[in-house]
C-alpha cells in the first residue's frame, strides 16, 4: 500500500495526524510488517489448507483464510508526519491475501487530527 498521503482539498493540511486504514474482508489481513514470507510460512503451518474444516464449499483455502484473518488483523493505526506515514526503516503496510486467488477489495481510511 502507498506510504504517502495526498489529502483531499477539503481536508486541509494533514501534517500531523493518525491514519486508520481498515479492510472490510474476512480473508485478508492489513499488517505493518517487514518480512511477510516468514509470517506466511508460520501461518501455513499453524492453519493448513484442506484439513477437514466444516466450511469448505468455496475451496480448501476458504476456511483457513478466515481463521488466519481472525488470528491477525484488518485495521491499523499509523501516525502521519509531514504528509508521510511514520513507518520504521524496514516497515511496510501490507494487504495480505490468505486465499490462493485474491479478489479486488476496498481499504477504508479514516484520518484523525490535522
């Protein structure tokens, strides 16, 4: 996801505030992280696909995706400083798809302060 903020004209000057992105989905995670592949390996072992889940009508990756999302998060709170997300050197904001084939999703962003 982008790390710079372009405020709408009516929002004023967003120099110092908090951005609260939220993902309205039950099979994806919104995450501040550094190395997503290690997390994917860990969650793949913790919640494997096709392991006899009751809900599997949408495929073997469906229920594991919902469980992985429940164990992680769909929202973050990130400070904005001088119009940019105040992230650590190696941090990034990731939309982490837990299904084999992702779909288009919306991220709703709430900005507090100014």
